[in-house]
C-alpha cells in the first residue's frame, strides 16, 4: 500500500477511509474471527472493522502503564477470548507498548493477532502489520476528531 501523506488532524471521513483500506488488506492475511480494540483510541476503528468484517467487536480497557496513552486509571486486565485470529486495532502506535503487551498476552494464549493502526510513529517499540500513516518519531501530537472538546 502506498504511503499517503500523513495528517495531524484527520477528519472522520479520512479515518473511515483509512480503516476500510486496512480492513481490506487484513482480509488477505487470514480469516478474522473478531476485532479487538482498546476502548480509548481504538474504538472507532474497531466499530468500522467489526461492521466491515461482520465479526464481533471486543472492546478492552487496556493501556500500557509505561506507554504514552492517557488512560492509566483502570485494572488493565485483558479478557480471555476463544477465537483463532483477531484483528487488533488502535488509533496510534506512539510508544508501541500498549499494542506490544496486548499482542504478547493473546499470542501466549494461542491466538493469532493481526495488528493495525491509523498512525504508526517511527521508532515505536512495536511495528504493526498494517498502518495507514507513518509519522516521524518527533512528529507533533495527532489530534483525532473524537478528542476535540
């Protein structure tokens, strides 16, 4: 997939188009039984992917304690899931720690995990299978439309 110029203020339409593009690509990698999405950040992508793939969405409350995400006040427990392959989606892989920890947990349980994110920051601790925009390590903050108040 050709790298589109990254944008720091993506619209809902841009995010929807990015999600659809990555879901189509994910379908070529394996049969997907469910979509897993961190509720803070990954939920929009998760809903779109779940509808497009016609599979269940499993929202999770998880953010690596050492990561750059903003939600650190929860239990950080991951649900056990009884599927063969999941598409794990998030809005951004910034430090990469959240995605890395989730993938490690599910792969040790025998689940194949395909990963996708709207934005992937170069130098992150985790490199996703799919991403739409690659951003430099020193990039300014990405302002998603659902974060505007």
